[in-house]
C-alpha cells in the first residue's frame, strides 16, 4: 500500500508539473508575448511610412516583441488591436505631416486584427483595398485621417464589423449596396465628409444599427420612410446636409431613439406630436429648416419624452406655445426663437426649473410670467410683449434662480417694474428698446441711486436699459457700488455731469455706453484713471460735453471710443 501510495504521489507530482508548465507556456501567449513574425513585419513596414521626428514609434524595434510596442495589443501572439493617436499623446506632435508611405499596403497582413483606431494622422490617401482582408475586424476607426475617394466595396468583406468611424475625412459617394453584409454593425459615423447624392438605400437594411451619424455632408433628397426598419436606432444625425421634403412620421415608430438631429437641412411641413412621446428621446434638434405649422404636443395626462434639448429655432412654426410644454420633467434647453409663434407665454414653462428658454424673434404678446424666474436663462427679445405688470409672483421656495433675462426690443411701457428688484440671482438684464420709465417722485435724487436701480447691486455681468425714457440723473451714489461689467444706458434721458462718484459706483464697468443723452459739463481730467483699467468700449457720443478731452490713450485696452456730437475743445487725445 505504501509503495503504491508513493508511486501515486510521484505520478501526481509529474502530472501537476507538466500542467503547470503548460499553463505557463500558454500564459506567455495570452499575456501578449511573442508576436507573430507576419504581424511584426507588417507593423515595421507600416512604421517605415511615418515621418517620425518626435519618436512616437521609437519602441517599435524589430529586436523586441511587437506585442510590447506602443499602441499594439496582442492575444495568443497575434496583433488584435492597433491604436495610434500621436497628436493627443503628450510630446508627440506629428500631426498633419505624419505619413509619407503607401498607407495600408501592409495593414491587410494583420489578419487577426479586431480593432484598428488611427486618429489625427493625415494619410491623404484612399481607403486601402488591403483592409478588405481584415476579416476579423470589429472596430474600424480612422478619424481625421485625410482619407479621400469612396468607401470601397472590399470593406463589405468585414462581416464582423460593429463600428465604422470615418468622421472628418474627405470621403465622397456613399455606402456600397454590399454593405448589407454587415450583419453585426451597431455604429456608422461618417460626419464631416463630402458625401453627396441621396441617402444610401442599404442603410435601411442594417437593422442592427444603433447609431447613425452622417452630419455635415452634402446629402440631398428625402429620408426614406423604410428607415422605420432600424428598430434599434438610438442616435440619428443628418445635421448640416441638404435633405428636403417632410420628415417621415414613420421615424417616430423607432421607439429606441434617444438623439435625433435633423437640424440645418431643408425639411418642410409640420412635425408629428409622436416625437414628444418617445420614451427615451432626450435630444430633438430640428432647428434651421423650413418646418411650419403649430407645435402639437401631447395632453397633460399623456406620457412625455424625457427631453433635455428641444431645438426648433429658425423655422416657421406658428400658433401659440402649448401649455403642456411645461410638462416635460426636469431641466431643459428649449429654443423656439425666430419662428412665428403668437399668443402669450404659458406660466407652466416655470416647471422647467434651472432650464434655458429662448423665445426671441417671435410675435408673442402679453407679459412675463414670474414663474419663469425658476429658469436660469430666459430670452424673449424682439417680440410684442406689452404687459409690464407682474404675472404671478417670484417663487419663494428657493427656486428664484434666474441669472439672465432678456426682454429687449418689446413694447413694455410704464414705470420700472418693482419685481425686477426681487430677482436676486440676476447677473444680466436686457430691457432695452422698450418704453420703460422711472418714477422718481418721492425719492431723493441728488447724490443718490434711484431705488429702482438697486438691481445693479446684484447684476454682475450686464445691464442694457438703452432706448428707454428713464429720464433720470446719471446714477452716482457714494454709498452705492455696482458690479456690472457692461452698462448700456444709451438714449435713456440721462442728465447731469459725470462726477468721480459715478466711477466709484461702477468700478468694474469695462464697456460703458452713455451716448445720446443730455449729459453735460466737463469730463474729469483724471477720467482715464477713474475708469476700470480694462475699459475697452467708451461711448459718450451725442451729449453736451464741453472742455478738453482727457488722455484716453492711457487706457491700454480701449478699442472703441466715440466722442462725436459733443462740444469738446480740440485737445490732445
Ligand atoms: C533596438 O533595440 C536594441 C536593444 O534595445 C538597440 O540596440 C537597437 O539600436 C534598437 N534598434 C533601433 C532601430 O532602434
Ligand atoms: C474582399 O472583397 C473583394 C471584392 O470587393 C474580393 O476581391 C476579395 O477577395 C475579398 N477578400 C477576402 C480576403 O475575402
Ligand atoms: C434590403 O431591404 C429591402 C426592403 O426592406 C429588401 O427588399 C432587400 O432585399 C434588402 N436587401 C438585402 C441585401 O438584404
Ligand atoms: C429605453 O431605455 C431603457 C434604458 O436604457 C431601455 O431599457 C429600454 O429598452 C429603452 N426603450 C426602448 C423602446 O428602446
Ligand atoms: C407644470 O405647471 C402647471 C401649471 O403651472 C401645473 O399644473 C403642472 O402640475 C406642472 N407640472 C409639473 C410636472 O410640475
Ligand atoms: C411710452 O409710454 C408712455 C406712457 O408711459 C406713452 O404716453 C407713450 O406714448 C409711449 N411711447 C411709445 C413710443 O409707445
Ligand atoms: C442693447 O440693446 C440694443 C437693442 O435694444 C442693442 O442694439 C445693443 O447692442 C445692446 N447693447 C449691448 C451692450 O449689447
Ligand atoms: C439727499 O441726499 C443728499 C446726499 O445723500 C443729502 O445730502 C441731502 O440732505 C438729501 N436731501 C433730502 C431732502 O433728504
Ligand atoms: C442658483 C443660485 O445662484 N441661487 C442663489 C440665489 O440667491 C440666493 C440668495 O442670494 C442664494 O442663496 C442662492 O444660492
């Protein structure tokens, strides 16, 4: 028994050792050692084409294992991944001048390659035929590689391809019909090329596609209605082409869509309310087309898409802004500017807490609902707003967060609204070109700031109150300091003289517009020293200033100085 047991132990020891050796041997392969001769040779020849002054490829050395070379990854002794991005690797600025060889001549020999990613190397060549030999390729990413010509049919051989990314090249003509062989493709990115003609028919056959980005090309024609076959599509971008006709409503049958960017084309017609119900849609960009008709939204009780971005600007949408626009959950950027919307602004838009709302250049009337102070940025310039009294009240639940408000170029008339002073987080206010006045009765206007201008204590970016009949003395208060950087009080009926207390009240102003007022007297001779040293714009035109012109040339950053239309004596500038 003992003998048997010893022999058995030795036998097990032997089996154990050989297994261990076997494992170690394999480990040498699986950890990427001992690259195949064929692969090393192909890589060295590829390297030889580079003008590599910075030494990006210095460790691509024939006497070392190619699996250890920069950008090379192996599996079982074969190169499976090649990644080159010299430009974004610190210290290797070989951008643009990188390649002088025959691109791709040998890459086809890397037959085990699964992922090829070369960025920011200018090959200035066509896509090499040899890539058609990479039958295992799953990711082909050649961004900004200076590729010319067409997408060659040989790429149809790549039946395992999942991601084709040829963004930012100069490729013309589109996908060959044989691309229907890409049965596993999930992403096609061809943005910023020179594709022309119609959308290739074969795309609708690639039912595995999740991402299709052909932005910034020259495609014309229509989106084929059979695009609805792409039932896995999450990202669809044809931004910046010349596509026309209707946006097919069948696209809304693709429930998986998350991002739809059809902006900057020539689409016409209305858009379906079904867009706003897609359960995963976060971005809808249809701006800069010729879309028209009312904005149809679902009813309050229906499900709304989880939109974050809604861009409909620069179209011809009309009708009123639907109240249910306030029914999207969470914070949105909504841009409806430069359309033909009429009616009043729904209070429900205040639901868009912390959001951005741009309604400029429409024909909206009525007033500004104070519920909108729950948004961060609101621009309603160039409409027909004519109601200056408060609609609702400023929220007191901590959501009075508005920081930028644009109400310029409307028809707001009457005394400066007191609600403006309640907007404690405002940094930028534009109420220019309205008919807003200041009622100063009962206030001590000599040497003090009108109460209404208390808003200036919070505004630390800009105030544009130009072209309003404020008719006040120029603000100047020794106990008052404003932090505003851009102050436009052009044509506001300002009177008085520019005293040094004005400059103490506005120490940070660097763009100062006081033109077309009734200011008079002499300018302080030390005015350049009183002004913010970074002052770049100074407009004192069309007032009644007299005397000598101070030495504004001392202001190093002054780019624009307008003194016309005064009665200055000639003096040194
Ligand atoms: C390759 O590496 C060896 C050893 O590190 C070195 O002697 C040789 O000069 C290198 N060859 C090139 C072409 O850099
Ligand atoms: C790839 O496709 C081309 C035709 O486009 C064909 O001539 C070639 O033999 C194919 N290569 C391989 C390796 O299958
Ligand atoms: C592409 O799709 C169309 C219509 O869905 C079909 O008729 C055609 O046979 C498909 N082509 C290929 C190559 O699968
Ligand atoms: C929406 O997104 C969720 C989470 O990513 C996913 O589980 C769901 O399948 C998507 N819905 C559709 C219709 O694709
Ligand atoms: C949005 O606002 C409207 C009216 O102001 C209100 O009835 C509605 O409940 C709000 N919806 C949400 C989600 O807050
Ligand atoms: C401006 O408002 C005043 C009343 O506040 C009114 O008398 C005047 O006509 C308005 N001017 C314009 C141009 O609308
Ligand atoms: C103030 O608004 C007017 C339009 O009402 C505009 O022309 C002017 O450029 C604006 N001022 C500044 C400093 O942006
Ligand atoms: C108005 O304000 C100035 C400067 O703050 C002060 O000297 C003056 O007494 C005040 N006049 C009245 C009537 O309060
Ligand atoms: C978002 C934001 O800036 N909120 C501020 C608004 O103003 C109040 C009071 O000044 C601050 O407490 C908030 O932080």
